[in-house]
C-alpha cells in the first residue's frame, strides 16, 4: 500500500489569488460608492435646504410688512452677511429676519465656503421684487438657486 502524508493549509499561490480577488472587489466597491461624490451631494442638499430657508424667511418678512422686502436687498446678486457680524461692508445684512428669531433663528451658512462674516450665499431682487437666493459654491457643477 502506498502511504501519503496529508498536508494541511493553503499554498502561497492560493493565498495570493484570494488576496488579488479581494483587492479587485474592494476597488469595484469603492468606485461604485464614490465617497467624494456622496459627500458633495450631501453638501449640495444642505445648500438647497439653506437657500429655501433664507427665501422663506424673506417671504414671511414681506408678508408681515405689506409686501416690503428688507431694505438692504439690492438688484445685484450680493453676498449675505452672517448673523451677528459687525463687519458687513459690501454684503447684504438680513438682521431684520433674525431679530428676536421671528423669521429665522440665524442665517444658514454654506457647509464649506462660509466665513465669520460671509455665509456663502447671495441674494438679489429683480424689478418686480422677486427674490433670488443662490448658493454660489455648489459642487459637481450644480446650480442651486431659488426665485420667488
């Protein structure tokens, strides 16, 4: 009778093949998920929510004031000043909206591009007093703008 020793374990080739397959599958999953795009989409979603909050607060102010908009809004798209900022030079101050938290608690800030004084959003009105709020730093070539 022929006696053969049994070997236990994996050969080096088998281990390398398994590692290669796991690497390929991990690469495919990372490409499919694309975390950078997912994060950019979530920031754009936040920007869209913020733009709607600003325009809703402005609209509520106009309703309570017989159609009059905050006096600081101009016909030229201009950056909005942050709530509580004392240096709003060249920016639109919407403090009337946040006063006593009547229309909005504070002006929302862009998730990435806001500073201590600039919230990262722009506001303007046209000749018919229609308000446009824009997120000028939207990612993935998206345009986030609401007019009402």
